C-alpha cells in the first residue's frame, strides 16, 4: 500500500522538530523573550506610560514606610533600579516585566513539582495568555508586587507541608509580611494558607501548629513598621480606601451588580487561556487512554488529590472570596484586583480534570495554539493603540498625548517662573505623567497637598514657584491666571516669592 501524502506533512515534520528543540530551552529564557516582546509592543503602542508607573516614579523620590494610597513595597523595589538607571518610564517597564516574570517562573516550578513537567508547561502557556499578564504587563504597581509575594508564598506553603520544613514556615511568614507591605489584599493569601492548614489538619501536628504561629509572628513583625507609619499619618491609606475602594456604603443590589461585573472581567481576562485549553482538549480527546497501573495506584491518586486541593486553595479560593467579602462590606472592587491571585489559576482548573487528558496533548499543538492566542492578543492591543484610527475600548491613559501637552506648557511656564520647573501640582494622574515628560523631572505635589507628597521640600515652593495643571471643572488656586490648552486641560503658574528665581 502506498503511503499517502498531505500538504501539511512538511509543516507537521518541521513543527515536531521545532517542539523537540524547544524542550531544551530553559523556561526562564522563554519567559524573558515573551516579556520583552510584550513590553516592546506596549511601549510602541502607547503615547504615555501607565498612570500607576508614573505614580511610582513620583513616589520613589522619597522612600517612606507608607504612602497616602498604599504600603511601600513596590516603591522600595523600584528605588534601586532608579538609582542605577535613572528616573525613566522604561525603568518601570523593566521592573514590571522582571517582577511578573519571576512570579510566573516561581509558579511554574511549583506546578511542575505538583503535577509534573507536561502539565506545568501547559499551565504556563495558559497563564501567559491571561490579559492581566499581557495587555497590562507594562504596569508596575501594588498588584504586581503582591503577585510575586503570593506566588512565592504558595511555593513556601507547599514545602512547609510536603517537606515538613520549619524554614519554609518562616519564609512563608516573611513573604506574607512583605505582601502586606505591598497591598492589604494579602489577607486572601492568608486565607489560602489557613485552608491548606485545615486540609492537612494542622492542629493535630505539633510542627504545623508552631509553624503557623511562627509565620503569623514573622508576618506581623515585618508589617509592624507600616503599622507605626499608619498611626502617625492619620491612617491615610485606610481613608483613601474608604473613599475610593471597598468601604463605599453601596446598596446590596449595587454590590451584586459590581460583583458580577468584576467576575465577568476576570473571565474576560482569562478568555485567551480558556480558549487555548478548550481547543487543546478538543483536539486531544481521543488521545487519552486508560490509566496505567502506576497512575491508578492509591499513592498516585492521593498525590493527585492533594495537588488538586492545594491548587484550588491558592488558584481559585481567593477569586471566590474577593467578591463575597466586597458584598459583605458593601464595597466596590477594582477590576484588576484579581491579577495578583491568578498565577496558579490555570493549573488549578487543569487539576480538576484527569491528568491523562493533558498528557495526551502534544507540545507542538500547544505551541501552535499559544502562538495563535498571542497573535489575537496583539491584534487587540493594536486596535486600542495610539496608531489605530478606529479605537475600540480605548485606554485613554495610554493614548494621552502627554509629550505634546508638556511641550505646549513647558516654555511658557518657564518664562513666567523665571527658571526651571521644579514643582508640578495637580491631580496625581495628570501631574505625575506630565512630570516625566518635562526635562527637569519636577517633583509632583499631589493635589497641592504636602501631607500627600513627602518628597517635596517645605520651602521649595517659595523659592521656585509651582506649575499647576488641572482638568475641566477645576480652577487654579489663588486666582492665578488660567491658560487653557484644549481637551479640558489647563495650566497656571503660582509665584509665592517674586524676588527670587530658581534655576
């Protein structure tokens, strides 16, 4: 019988050979290439850096134990990079890619220990299709810092139980404390720890009883300087949270609508990963054979069940608790709050199905599906970029022509100030972005309030004056002359001491 020939045979042979070669490349190298590609695309398609990055580049001018909105960990992580490389927006992009990449690498190694290399690689491919880690990869904020703490804490939590490691318990406490210095949402990671502890009946084991107490003590010790800062600064982040976050005193129907909207957004962000997983399962549904004797042994079944429950507690439980807590507090949620708790979500979903289904998937099929989903994500990015004439769901902060606005304001403001611009005051979202576009890199005086801006020296305004910027509906202070520049933006100059000039 003659062998049939298909037009797809050359592609099949080449893709199989490529898949074999790709197995030899370290995962860290692929993560670096993936991150570099997305960061480059995000940079080229944006007119302005993300508002969160500009905010961190304002705060990094003064290391504190807290800031008016959040704890200090992201700023502390960014500080050495700024000292080494300078105050540039691309430095924040580098920090975002590095921290996210480390978190995903840590999660991949944990999943490999739990589920094996095949499923770990598939879970990583799915995670790299989550919108939080592609479309928002350039964001450097508190969610990104918390992401790394959560991923590392999950790994330490597994080692504390699987290897009965006292050091892992101490490291877990350290990471939870650092997570609290990133964002108070770390309490959800604490809930995951307690769930795993209960799963293993930790109260019956002396090591795990003492380990849990030690982890809590270490976490509180690490977090204590920020607690002191909170007390001495009138609980500023909690006040901000009440005004803009969880404690919004919403009605129950409003909370329900907000929770459904938040859940819908998490599914939207997971869409690429879900499409990839569904496509691979459909293509491989005939490849899953009967379980082998080793896979069907009581020990293997017990290990699989333990891994499944662990991943469920870390990859799904926080996402379930978050809307429930928000509804109980009658508060609202930011749509991106789930991003810190998704590095293990794909693995948790995969663990709900038999491992044989995933083992039947060929690597070349997975890579082909991954590339197609990534191309779809890139197409969505280009549609919403500064280069698109037909913008769908456009992120206005990305397409804000900040350099053009800064060029319009700068020369005239310097003339009125009699020198360089050393302070720019106004809304954080506007002033911090424009500060990066002005060559002087002026200090940002948030809303004109020194209590919110500890990096601004007390008397610098009297020596150098202030450049005010604002949005439609606001007015410059002290009857300063207002200069409109279109799109509802204005600027004004305030000179507190007309006899001095600052250069």
